[in-house]
C-alpha cells in the first residue's frame, strides 16, 4: 500500500505543512500540489467543493506525492466513507464534542472490527494499491476537530477513542465558543488556556495535534507548543491576499509587490 | 445600457488594471471580482475555462461592478459571438497578424452594418439592459493581440481596421517570435523596438494599448510608455506564488510571509 | 451587512412574493432574478439542484437585489450550514414535526451562543459584507416547514423555539397527512381547520407565515388570512404550463396565447 | 433506423411545431419534451448549452418520441459532426449566405459520397439503431439559416445545394440586415418582400421552410404562407413571460393569471 | 403508472439481472441500458456518482425500458427521497442492521400513511406518469442490504418490516464481518450458513432476495438457492477486465481476446 | 522535461498499444490508465468528452506513467492548442487530406519557428516540467489521420510535411471512402492496396504509422505490416462487449463468461 507520508514525517519527529482547498477546481488543486505542501485538504465544509469535485481534485493531487485529505461537511457516515473510497488518506471531521461523536466518526473510517466502514474502496484501491483493505485501518488518518468549549471540557474522553490519530483545532469556532467572537491566530489567555488543556490531553494519549492558522509565524508558534500538523490559510485566502497586494501596489503606484512573477 | 467603465477610465485619462482568470471556477472569479481589479478576463485560450464555465464565471463577476472580458481560444466567430451573448463586455483575440484577420475578428463583435455578429444577446441583454442592441457596437471592446513579428510588420494595417478599440501585447509569444525565446517583463532592445513601433501606430490611430505583464513595476513602465490597459499575472500564477511563499517561509522557519492573513 | 429585504418588507407590513427554482441552472435562475420576485428559493429537496449548482444559482441571483434562499433536502446540519456559507439569506427546512427537530434546525442556522453553526462563512462574507458574522444570527431567516398532522399537533411547541423566524406550509404533504391525498390550493374544511390552528399559533408568537401555492389567487387568499410570504408555482411548473399553452394554442389553431412574446 | 417524424409530418402535409432550448439543463429539456412539441432544438448559438450539456439534453429528449435537433454556434464541421454523433436528427446552421457556405454545411452532415462527415456515430447509433449509417444521409435534416440580405440575394443558389432539406428564417438578424433594426414577428413590407422571395425559391426547389417566431399567431400566418416548420419563443422567453405574469398579477392584486397551476 | 418490470419478472417466477454503475457518466449508463440488463443501479455509495450525475444517468437509462435503481450512500432520508423524486424505481440501502434502521429506510420510501416520504415527485411523475402518487408505494422497491453479522442475527426482525420488498446481500462486507476478510463469490461454510439463515427468513416473510456477485456462475448458484435479483460485477470492473484482457493478449502476442469487436 | 515514452518504445523498435476513451469521465480514464496501455487517447471527435472533461481525464491519466493523447474534433487551431496546453503529449487530427491541411495541423502543434502554436503551456508545464517550452516541439507528437481516398492520393505530400511524426489510419472512413461502406478490421484487396501505398510512403519518409483497430489479432497483423502504434477498440466498445457477454451468458444459463471477476 502506498505510504501515508504524513506518518513518516511524524515518525521522524517533523511537523506537517498542510494546504487548504476551498476553490472547487482540479486545476487550482494541481497547482498547489506542485508547490511543496506535505498534504492538501479538500474542504467540503466551509470550502466550496462537493464530493464530485473532490474526486477530480484528489485525482489532480494524486499526480504528485502530496497526500490528499478531506474535511467533511459534518460527522455523517455517508460522506466520510465516500471520501475515503475516493482515495482520501485522512479525514478531518468538524465539531467533535463528545466521546460518542468521536467514536461515530472514527468508526466510519475503520473497517471491521475497528469500525463500521463499508468495504468497497473503489478509487482508493487504485490510488493506494491492491492491498488497500489490509492496511487502510492503520494508514488512513482521523482528525477530530476541537472547536467548542464543550469539546475542551470533554477532551480527555474524546482523545481516548481508539483509532483517533489526531485532533485539529478550529480556532475561529473555538474562540467564538470561549470568548463570544471568532478570530484567527489569537493568543488570548482564555484561548491559550483551553489550547494548553487540549494539547496536554493529546500528548498524554499519543494523539497528534493539528492546528488551522492564518500565518507561518503563528503556525510555528503552535509547532513549538506541540502541534505536528499545521494549515496556513486557504487557497481562496492566499489568492485574495495576493490579488489585493497587486491591486494596492498598482493603485499606490508602487512596484515591489510582484517582482519576478510569471504570466500564467 | 450598463456603462463599460473601461471606457470611462480611458475617457478620464486613466489606465485599467485587469485581472486574469485561468482557474475555471466561479468561486475564484468572485473572489477576484471583490479585490478591486477594474476588469477581469476569463482566459479561454491558455486558461482552463470553457464557455460553459466562462458563463458562470461572468455571472460571478457580475455580482460586482468589475467589467467581464474574455480571451477567446482563437479567431473563430462562434466562440467570439457566444462570449458576447453571455455578457462579455470585451473580447481579447489572440494572434491577429494581418488586416484581414483583424477585420474578421472585429466583424464578429459588431452587429450589422458594422460587422456580422448574429443578433440574439441572450444573457448580455439581461446583464446590460434592454437597449443592449442599440449600444453594443460602441460599448463592447475589441482587443487584437499583437504577438508575432508579422503582426508588428503589419501593425499599421491592423490598427486601421474600423471598430478596433485596442491592441493587446502578448509578450511571451512576441519575444519568442522576435528573439527565439519567450519571457515576461523583458526590456531587450529588439523587443522594445517592436513595442515602440506598435505603440506609435496605435497612438496615431487612437487605438488603445493593452499589455500582459508579470509585475506591477513592469506594468507601470508600460503605462508610462503609453499603455492604458495592463494585466498583472494570472490567478493561477498569483496562487502559486503566494502558496510557494508560505511553503518556503515555513521550511526556512521564517515568519514574515503571511502576517495578517485570514483563514478562508 | 447587506440588508435582508424580506425583513424590510415584513417591517413595512407587506407580504413577500417568492419564486421557486427546481431547474438546476444558473441561467434560468438569473432570468427569474430579473422578473421582480422579492426572493428566490433554490429547492434542493424536490427540485433538481445539488449544492454545487445551488452555488452558481445563488451567484446568478446575487447579480440582482433579489434575496437568495434555499430549501434543504432534509434537516441535516451539513447541508444547512453549507447553504448558508454559500450565501443563502434564509433556509426552508422540510418536515419539522416537533420542538426538538425545530431546535436542531434553528441551531444549525445560528452561531454561538444562539446555536451551533460552525464559523466560516466563505462566500456569505463576500456576498453580505465583512461584518457578516456580527449580524448573521439576526439576518439569516429560518423557515420550518409545517406539513404533517403531527406538526399541526405540536405547533405551539414548534413555534416557541427561539430564533425561528417563520413557518412554511407545505400543502401537498399536509393535505396527504390530514386527508390521505395531496393537492395544491385546497380549501377543504379539514385542511383549513389545521391551517387556522397553525396561523393562530404563529401570530401569538410573532412567527411569520409562509405558504407554498399554485396560483396568485390562492396566494392572496392566504395573505388575507395572515401569510406574509408566498410562493407561486416553480420554474418547472411555470415553464411546463407556458409551453403547454403554446402547444395547445398551436394545435387548436388559436392565436391568443403568446401575443407579444420575444424570441430568446 | 428510428424514423424522423418531422419527415412523416411533412409527408402528411403538416407543419412541425418546434420548441427551443436556451436553458442548459437536461431537466428543463425533459419537461419540454413531455409537452407535445414535435421537435426540440438545443440552441448552442444564442442559447447557453455547450456540447456536453447538449448531450445530456438530447438524452433527456430521447426519453420521449420528440425529435432532437441542434442549432450549432457556427458553420464549423467539428461541432456539426459532433452534434450528429450525439444523436441530433437535424442541424440548424446560422448565417448561410452563399452556395459555398451551404455546401460546406450540408457536406458536414452527410457521409461519403454525399458529403464529408466522418464515420463514427457513437451515440447516434444507439439512439437510432444499428443501421444508422445506411440511412443517416436521408434521415438527418439540414436547415440553413437565411438571415441576411446577402442570403436573400443568393437564395436561389443556396437552395439548389443537393442535400439541403430546409431553410430556417432568423427574423431578428434578417430584419436588422434589411432595415437596420431587429424585431420579431414583423410584417413590414420590406421584410415580407424578402420573405416572399425566399419562400418562392424554396418552393421551386422543394426545400422546406422553417421560421423562428415569437407567437402562435405569427407562426400560423407563416404556415399559411408556406412554412412547414415553426418555432415559437424559447424556454427562457417562455419562463420569463410566465414568471412576469405571476409577478405582475400579484403586484396588481389580480388573480386570473395562474388559475389551475401545479406546485412543482 | 409505468410498470416496474422487476415486479413482473418476479411475478413470472423469474430472476432479475441487474447491472451496476460506478462510472459517473450518462454515456456509459446509456451504453449499458442498451445491453439487455433488466435493471441498472446507480451506485452512489462505493460508486462515483453523486445525485446530480445520477439524475442524468437515470435520464439516459429512461431512454430504454431498463429499470433505474439507486444505491444510496447511507440510510439518510434526504438522499433516499431525492433519488426517488428523480425517478428511481427502487432503492438499495447499505448497512441495515436492525429493525429500527429498516423502518427508517422503508419509511423514507413510502408516502403517508405507509411512511414519511415527502410528496413532490418532480421527475418521477414525468417518468412514471401522472398517477405516480397513487401507485408509488406499491411500485417503488426497497432493498435492505444485509452485510454484517449483526444484520444476520437480527434478520427476522428486519424482514418483518412492512413495506420491505427485498434484502440485498453485500458479500464483501458480510464476509469481512463474519470471517475477518472480504471477498466475492465465496462459498465458505461460515458464510453460507449465514446466507442460508437470511434466505430462510426472507422466504418465510415473502421478502425477495438480491445478491451482489462477481460472476454469472455464482449468480446462478445463488438463484438456484433462492435469489431473485442478482448483480454481476460493476461497469468499472467489467471495463477493467475487458481492458486488461486486450492488454494481456497484446503483450502475449495472442489474438483470441477481442475477435469481432467494434471501433466505438 | 518528462519523457514521451511513445518515443522510447519507438526508439526500441517496439509498437505502442493505445487505449481509446469515448466515455467522458475521469474515473473510467483512471481505471484504464492502470491497466497497462502505453498511451490513452481522449477522443473529442466521435467520443463524448469536451475540453473541460478532457482536462480532468488527462489529470487522471497523469496519476500514472501512461501517456495522454487527444483526438481533436477537427483541424482547428483553438482546440489543438488548448489540448496541448492542458498537457496532451500528442494530437491525432482527423481528415487530413492535403499537404496544406497537414501543415496547418502540424503548425498548430509547434512553437515558432517550427509552427504557430501560441506560447502559454499552462498545465503542460506542470505536467512536463519547467523546461517544457524548450523541448515541446520535439516531444509532442503529431498524428495526421488518413481516412479518405483523397488523402491516399496525396499521401506523399502529406507525409513530407516537416514536424509530422505519424499518420493514423481511420479504417471506417477510409473504407467508406474507397468502397462505399465502413467497417473495422477489413482486409479487402482494395482497402489493403491503399494501406500498402500509405505504409510505403510513411516508411520512405520515416513517418510512423498508427492504426485504429477492433481486435488484437488485426492490430498485430498491422504491426507485422509496419504499424508502430495501434488502438484496439474504445472504452465504450469494450464495456458494451463485456456487458453483453455477461447478459448473454446469464440468459443462456452459462457460466464461463466472468469467472474470477471483482465486485467494483
């Protein structure tokens, strides 16, 4: 079975740099798959791709060695299993607030006897190899999103679910839940206190820590704190920012912004 | 009829900043339409959109006041007319090398008696208003791409075609044609000599000058030289560059790259 | 944040005329968005659009000031939240039969602390403005469909759910449930008795009343009775009826049917 | 081979009622295919469908006995032949202004030795039967659009092209060409004079006459004058008109407009 | 209402040969619909089609008398009801392990008072006829997949649910559940013991038996044992096998493999 | 630049086995890309894929080392250049009947100074590598289809066009042109005489020979005769044949047909 290089990076003590795909296009996915991200996540929750677009995006990613992941819209077995059958090597599931929700999520990603995933890995077998079914349970990664105060409260129970590989911090929702307002890359004491609690629980159980961020600087702070998987912005956000830089530079008559660009 | 604000900018002596859409997605188009570009061009030649995607991209652009343009794959009446019927407020046509080719192109964009465009502006009438047919010939813009040594040689005849609003320099092909190799933002004497000749011919005839560039700095140089319409990179190129900056900054442990980003 | 003009109409004591989109096309959506409906609902339950088509349909609607709504296929948080992130300014949810179902539905439409909607309004922020997150809970409308005898029985509990803006009568299912057979625009005593009970409960709680109808006449009767939001037929039904009129008039040799039409 | 019932209607001395599809959706196509039109034309010129959508629209039409036709974007062999391979039973080609253009068009629709159509009727063979190749040349219909003064001038030569089954009047373009302004259903003397000339030439050669109209009344006038194939409005136009009737009736408080409608 | 010929075959004591569609294309669906399968199932679980593609695939199937079925991704009312509204004449639902799950599934397929399916059979009414609503409950078929040891244990309760027409054996999952490893067409005693128990329960209740197989030989064995509905491979698997035969024959220099083929 | 392994096979004296894609799906394309074909051709002429589907099909093929080719609908520069920009490593162009047509075709595939292809290899550069522009002219393959008696007559002039890599026999059209009826895998003397003439002309000029066939046996005969590139059937035809075998075996009660199959 094709290796999940996220596991290799982790085994080597490294941290994974993950890209985030909100644009529902196999072309933008292929562009990003050639930029050096360790993995790319097709976001079917707040991103705009549906499953059929996720399929062609994962095919585009599979032209490279970048690892394809998905974020599913909700903790619903149908979409989780279909994403895996299409070749996702990991699933990020939003809003896991309790042990029961985490069990339902992880179970949907694991074949019997570890879970209740239905057997029929149509494209996954093509992508991963003929022995997919033998190794999928230990290769496909499960990320439970921790993004509410309730999840923080239940963190010990959540991370104790067998088969959970990692948690993934959704800072926007988590800050909203804790402090009444969202916001990226924050270091408010109240927020950081919750983060510390979550990180500690994960470390105790050997569960990896993922974090959604809006800058390399913050991502690296979180890695220093213990995260091993970080996302920095989304393709939409990167595109908007780069686009805005050009427009601003142009309107200000400046020129620094895009030195050395290419045409296409 | 809805105003073509490119014409207003020109009437005010300004230069138009045009964005370039190679990603075939209405979402990335809508993101860019909200960044302040004066116009956005759906590229159906080297870009990945076909007509059906161009339709939804133009609809997305039409949620804002940004002007929708297209670059057609080739000087072929079918695709030119369909783009206009879908609401494009201007057409950039590649590889116009002679007066006859320019006449064929411009004629496809103009109703009788100025040309041979077929009457049936299905979506254009919705986008532009019920009086579209009365004003389309003077509102829809025609850009002939000048990108070969042959076109430079024939420039006086090309720009003398009635109804041609602008030329558009394709520097990659033009440099290849002149010097045996492509390349953006170049200022090689041989290239600049050709540019000067083209600019002079345009100015004499009152034909506007557009230029495809890879940086704000170069775009502004060309404006200083006489261009009134500049493109700076494409969405794909902006996305790749922004993505690459993040990856590089992360791998180098740096942090400057994406300060102040957003999550989605 | 962009105003939800449905609220303004209601504030002015008016009734909203809503159009219904069963055809999964951004073009038919844009055509209807230019005909004067106050709002348009992309029907993902009995209509044919999926989420990815709903996105381009809502983009097409957003070229006008018509308010985009969706009917979701079922009371499932994933599809409700995704529709809102794509810019829907209201959600009509089928088959709300109990207070618990209503709470689950409304909660999926509201950010913390009013509900459990996940924060990441990708396109909604572009459509509505940068302050979307501050005002979404009071701007996005929730419509619970009342279409079974059980719902009628539980109507007081259903309409008492905080955050519920309106109910929406599904007469086909409701008549089936009450009388064993569906049917539009009926005024059977048994049906009207249920309607009266529902209307009364809504009025007591200040919950608005929506009604799915098949004619202007019936819609106006329901408005007279207290409804403030009415749908008249769907695009499919309008198209079939208009088409059938032409065919019938042609086959009968008549000519009245389509005087004054247009070609496209 | 499946019969082309347009030919049967003509053989019986009848006139064909053709519907017009500008909405690129297999669902609206299927709705119209069930309303009693004799044939339906997927319009890939001023309509919004591309070839891939035309395929699914023709499949939807093929669930009924309605005959599927296409209007191609331009007189270009690639799109003509592909439409036929997808199962179109006739092609309407815009802007045929000369004998040479007509020969190029008709030749693209006919196998050797009658033309130069390439052999490979992928879906057509499934739709029409295994003997498609033997009978296609005499079953597939060719309609040359007559819509310029030049075409009227050359009408005798155009209709003398062997294999041309019918002409099709495009009144919008024709009136523009003759009188400087488009317009449907007109009976201006100058326009009618041209029509009479075209009709006469067709009758002499046994070429059938088609006409694009905006009302049953006008269509029947043209049939009385000699037309045997008429289109009345498009799906977009029918939908817009029906939609506008509802909105107007509602705003006026009237009720007559949509008595007897259905919900979906 | 259009007859469900699966019921006629069963009434005649015959067994249904069902084809399986994993390729999300209306063209491959139409090709298979012309090969003589009694029914075709669009697989939205392990297959790659989503609902929007299933729509055009069912339209393609409806050009023939082949019966269209779907396998839904999961026991979720939204997708079940939408499939039926799109014209599916039967639903195969995965992973039915208890009476409660079976009731939820069957209820989603039946109108009041037999279930809770919402009334609005948009395309189904076009496909089946205007009296669809009167006959749908007795025409649309329900297949509960039996594919876990738990389901085998609960088989008597499952098959006693009123309105359940058939079970459908998923041998891959069932063998995994029983014996720790998947596998098609197996006759292991442990597996066959479970099968015998399931078949016996079905026969006692008059519930039909369906079976997913990988060969005609095994399918016929299961028919001999009591199955009345068999699937043999999927389109993907057939295509891969046929393709592999050609490649192998070519590389071995053999020639037997594809005698008598066609080009397209 | 990524190697074109067709050239390596030819350099080694081997013959290329090419698969043919008429089904417009990235999934069937990926299935076939994993079966051992040396190259796969997306057929946009008689096949059903348009350019946008060809893009995702070529992305799917690019997950393997199989070489992606296209057949374009017609000798039209727009579609030829777009296919190449999307990453096709060769173009098969139908109906090349003269030296001028061949020059137009080959020129569209070659950058200056060898042709007039426009520079902007958007996806090709990602697929092939950053030095694509330097090596494309010698890596991208051009196949001119020889399929009429006129082409046979002009074969010497056609194959003398510089930059033409190969011809490709279209036997269906060629037989129709020569003998009045199409047909695959024929060895009629009249047909073979033409073939011999074409093969001889190619050998003299060092132009490779491709052949469209319907069986391995015939393909190998043509290889023995001098062909170095053979196609055996299309995906549609393989699927129809495999499907038909199952149905026939089932209806005959036989069992040999699909021994050893798989489920998905």
